């Protein structure tokens, strides 16, 4: 049985080939993203495997169905890039990896916080130039600070535990409070209260309700000079509003591992080109902004779990038409 991969990177091949020995699938890799222009690359396959920036529109779903594809396997947790209604109408199963080493993403959020705060990236470059001055590197203690966490699923929960371990007070916002987190000291509050904290970290999915959750109005609710961290989905932040917040000083620090227009930039080497995206160029010009290119998930443990879960999902769907994990099956 053939699975065709899109947006495939060398590490995808390494991990999926390694874990495929238990399944014996025929794996075919394409570096290009899946969209309406590239769907023609699908040939004699029962499944396609896609990532966060592939565009599985209704038209793509119809073309996949015409080609005999029965399964769309997401090797990620987010699924806002797939037209689920179209897939369901065409009897295409859609599965995902609902949880893969949530600690990996939570730890990266903490890395962004620590780097922005203590300016270790700037200190590293200074020392390499034999500049040992501490001027401009002043940070603050995380211990005793109040952290606002928006979204307390698996990743948000892991992040809350880490911040509690550092001696922070953690305020959270979610549709449903997590009693396990409440038992260890996390308190739930309205969104406006959670935004009015020293550091706000986003760990919620992207959907119609959360798109541009961080906008001009909500930035105005933030504590002046606060730090904003996003390791979830780029569309949670209105980039134009964030730039204005940085210019006014309302946002004191911004750390992002995701970007709303990242599909045109991330996972590729553009070092020899002129980037046409003025907004990310503007963001990169701020000294208090740190951008990483969607690498929060990028650990050995997470990639191993992504590979095994994805291949197991496809195997179960082919054999049983269903999954034992209800969270993994979308339609």
C-alpha cells in the first residue's frame, strides 16, 4: 500500500523510513506542498500524508477521491488546513497526531521566554566578537512572575507545569477548566485577566473563534511591556496589530515559532533571495522580537512519535476502518 508524502523534509524520510519496518508501506516523498496545483503528483495511492502548510481544499479532496485516495493522514495535531466537510462527503478518512511529545513544544516556548528575557542570543554574538560588556543585556527573574496561558490542552498543561516549577503564578483561560491543573495551583480566569499578566503564552488551536485572538483590542488588554509567546498557530496573532503593539511599547517582547504567512517562508532556505513579505521583515527588525521557523516540535522523541502514530493510524484505518484513539480520527 502506497502513502504519498507532501512537504517532506529529509528528517521526515529518516524517521518514517526507520519506523516503517513494522508496517511495510510503500512510502513516496515529495518536497512540494499539497495544493490544487500539485495534487496531480498523487498516483496509485490509498493515502496521502500532509503537514501544517499543505492546502487540502474541497477541490483537492475531490481530486484525491477521483484518484482513489481513501485516507488523508496529518502528521501534526492541527487540522485547520483541511476541508473536513468535503472529505467526509467524499468518504475520505482524515486522521491526525493529536499529541506528540507535548513537552517538546512547551520546552520551546520556555526557550523563547528565556532567550528574550536574558538575551542569550545577543550575548553569544557579542562574546564571539570579544565584546564582554553586559550593557543592554539586563533581564528579570521569572520566579514570582505571573504567566497567562491561553489553552490548556496537552501542550498548555505541560507548559503550566514547567512555569509552576520555576516559581511562577499561572493564570489560565480555556473553555473547560482542567481540574488536574487546578489541583496543583493553576487558576482559571476570564481572557481579559489572563492577558493582563507578565508573560502571555498561546497554546490553543486555530479555528473561527480563535483566529486573530490577539488583535488591537486584546493587545490593549495586555499589561504594558508584557511578553507574548506563540508556539501554536500563526493565525492566532494579527501581525499588523502586533507590529503596532511593538512600536507603542504595549508589547515588550514577542517570541513566535509560527507566523500567519509561514507557508511561503518556513521549511525552506531563502538565504539567497529577497523576501517579499514586508510584515515578517518588519518583525525581524525589532530588537525585542525572536522568531524561530516552526521548530518547537523538532525533537527526536516528537518525530519518532509522529512517525509511529501516523503509520499506525493508516494501518488501523485500512484494516478496521476506524481508530482506537477517538481524538486521532477527525472524519
